[in-house]
C-alpha cells in the first residue's frame, strides 16, 4: 500500500526533512518502516526482521538511498520512490545491511537520527555498525513537520472524519439491549471498512461500568436497558490518514439522572474547549478550558486523562493537548478534543471530535451531534 500523495509534495517533505536535520546538526536520518517512512516517501513498507531503511543525508547534494531486502525490491520500486530521486539499494540474505548503510553514509557524518518506531534490535545493530557516531531520535525533527498539516492532508482528515461520522450515524442499528458489546463491535468493525477505511484501528463499546474504563474495547457483557454506552471508534483510510470519534449513547430508555447531570457538564466542557481553539493559544490552554468547567462542577477527579492528542498518519501523534504543553497552536495542527467523566464500577461518558486549527479559528472534521443519543430498545 502506498500513500496517494503527489510526488511533488513528497519531494518537498524530503527537502524539508533534510533542511531540518541540517539545522539540528544531524548528518543523516535513518528511517525504517512505519509512519515516518510513509510520510516521507509514500512507501508503506512491511515491518520485517529484515532491514528496510531510508538513508536521508542532510547534505542537499547527497543522494538519498532506500536500502531494502532483495525480495522487497519490486515492492519498493512499485511504490514510486525512485520518482522522488531515491536510489534503491537491495541487499541479499547473507549480506550485512547495517554495515551497508554505514558504508553509504556520506564521509564525515558524526551523528544520525533514527526514527522513533525503529525496533530495538535494529537500533542496537546500528549502534554496533556505527561506532563513534552519535545517535538521536528523528522524532525531534520529523514531528515539527508532521504536526503541521498541509491543505491536502487536512482534506484527507476531512474524508476520514466524514467516513467515521457515517459509522456513528448507523450505531443505532446495532446498539440495543440484549446484545453483547462484542456483537455490536463486530458490526461496527465491518461498517468502518464499508464506509471508507482500509483498516480498523480500534473499536470501543463500553456499556454500563465498562464505560468508566477509557481504553476498554469490547467484552461478552450483555448490554442492559437504560445503560449509557461509550462508543469510541477509528480506522485508517487508503491514503494513510486516521479517524477517531467518540459518542456516548443511552440504550433502551433514559439513563440514570446522575449520568444525565454530568453528561450535560461534559458536553459544555467539550464544546467550550473546541471553541477555544485558534492560532496562538497554547495546547495546554485547551485542556484547561475543559478541565476548569468539569472541575467547577465537582467532577474534576473523574476526568482522568488529557483532553486530546494529535492525529494524522497515526491515531496518536503530536501535538498533545495536556497540561504542561506550552506549544502555541498553528494553522494545520490537527488533534482530538475529548474530555471524559468516569465513575468506576458505574458508568462513564466521553465526547470526542477531531479539529484542525485554521488561519482564523478552528474546523471540526467530525460533524455528528454531541447531544446524548437516547436509543429506544
């Protein structure tokens, strides 16, 4: 699978990554299969025990190289990386690919940056093959590029958001008393694919007390009438961009009155935090808006996680919407706004939208109503 990004855009990403590496004093980036490689080249390479590695020198005149196992050469060529000016260098089963990368580094390189997702065994192999060469994390460089989405990337996030909206619009077809969370989850899983994703990243159906566990997935628990149910779902589109949206439902009749009271607080907090987003405000200030409203209503101890996370080619990436993150928001930054209130052993609620910072404010890519959805039994 490759990312449907124009070659000109990918070349620009490579050029910016080179320039950022040079500015950081890094001689080359070493990038293995994962979101960073796909972001830079469009190549969604298989993560194998055999080494695939992009060697991107900081020197503008040096040729970038994609070192691949010989049996993966055809897949690498089919991805179109050669159109980006990359040289594909295959290695055979008895070769030392780490030594090969070391030989391909430009003379005098004193430091390299390895992508954050590189397997530990590969990191250690590079350490042995590059004695005396400082190793750093490439995330320090690449996250600055990846968290500022281009208009084309924002369009992909809109498409992903619309697709997951369509799934939530159908939840009432499957969510009803007497069914298990797992049964509902299977229907949602199939719908995520049917509505425009190529991969299901997660399906959370948290009924009753399971709704108080933010990362609960599904279980064989039978959904009861009058229970709140947290449904948090997301997937990845063919273009490589992720969706993520949470809505909370009441099944088979109205929920308990105490739940209704704190859901109203949660909705107010989530909508206020979304409205606060604009260029120049800090990531932590968005968290503070939601947290202040929830705390002043007496539910501060029940809001147990950050308000949001960045999203793009990963479900969770920079920027993180959390206290202590003083990063000023800029146009193109995309992230979730998802406060929650959770009473262990009883029930919980969360509302989540993906938003994008615009030149003048904010755009939500999820457009489903945020009101509590009460489904008849």
